[in-house]
C-alpha cells in the first residue's frame, strides 16, 4: 500500500528557484517553511515534511521558540539532525525575549540552538516588533540589538534581522538607526497594498539599504480565503513571490499543502502588472480599515510573550 505521506521523487527539471539574501552573498529558496505550523500535525509527519521540503529545494527553515512552547524547534531539530539535512538547510529562528534585553536574548539563543540540534543559526531575527516601545528598548544600552551583534561576532549566527506585522512605522524606526540588518520580515499579500502597506512603504527602504525582505502572511493569516475575494492560495502565494522578496515563508500543516506550495514555487512565473492590478482590484473592497488583516488592525495575532512583557491580556497567537 502506498504511504500517502511519502515524498514523491523530485523532478530534476523542475527546481525551486533561489534568490539573493539582500547583499549578504547568500542565496535562499523562494519558498520558506514556516515553523509555527509544524506543531499541528503528528511529530513524525512534521519531520517528514521538513525532509520533503528540503529534498524538493525549499531549504529556508523558519522558526521561533514561542511556536508551540518550543515544540516547533524540537521537531525541526529532530528533522535536521537526521541524514545530513542540517547541512542542506538555511535555518532561521527568532529572539523571543520580549523584554528586549541582550542578556535574556543570548540565554534563549542557547536554548534554541539545543532544540534545533545545531551549533549555529544561519539567521537570527528579533521576533514580533509590534509594540510601540519595541524599537526604543531594542536599541537601548543592553538591548536586543547588542545581542544580535554579539551572537554574530561569536559565530553563533551568520546573519541578523527582525520581524513584525503591525505597522510600517515600527519597521521604519528599526531601519532608521543605520544598524547592519541583513533581513526584515513582514506581511506581503494582496490586501497589504490597500492598508498600512509594508509593500509600498517598507520594501523600498529595504532595497535602498540592501536588506533582504522576507515575506510572510501571504494568505493574510487565512482571512484572504474566507472573505469572498475569490483569491486562490496559489494565486496569493504567486503574488507574494512576484514582489522583490528573497523568500516567502508559508505556514503548511499537512503534506498536501506543502506539495501544493512546492508546485507553485517550482512553476513560478512572475505576475504581470495587469495580473497584479486585477488581483488588487478584487481585494480592494475587503481592505479598508484592515478587517481581514487582523495582525495589523487588532492584537489577535500578537504572541503570549509580548503580551506578558506589556501586561496585556493573554490571548492570541504568535505570527
């Protein structure tokens, strides 16, 4: 009997494209594997999904210790620890010390390295810059920015960056210090250009500074598929891939979704201007005020650790 979770043999004539990671000299896969969703299937299935993704050329691995209380890192670490998969992957996880203290961040980095079964990260990013006081705390003496530089100097991380999904102004503040960021992660989807747009306001700043853009939330946290826009998952993913981004990180909680996204990446052809204009016209009615980009317009997507640090009610989910 055929195992429904078994990986199909990759077609060597159809490969996942790669793109430059800003000005680092590194190249990364156009499709990235989101770590948060690896906590949803059984552990064995999650491990097979990581292997299948890497075998297919989707080698960019996203994670954060906040995801499923460390379980996502543990599962990814088990997958990377088998059969030389770590050497074939570009591994990213995030600094989830939401007090934004360097000493705390460096301690948590050691824990992440143990869970991921590696002695270094390819990329370490400050997680969820979504609170108004985050930039000030990050760049204060003894703040997270110091941890980023120290970890890089020690060889524990190769590249450094930050993430956020709330307001472009927070990204703009993070980019205003002349700090040597390698990457910045942000939402890119067909709703974004209509409201608090990262694509319009932040992507050009990153391009000017040689900072790689990592796209996330290509389906607007799933809302894009529920609001009558008629946008299909592959269409939204292709839109995000058509922007000046290094990779599009996608949350995939089943082998079927993984394979669908792998096919979109393998067959990727950039959207024409006319195709993008048509897509944005279809999404425009759903966009005003951000009701379907709730990670921007509400606190629903803001993670537990950030809520604790800001004495905010404990609900919601990390991005």
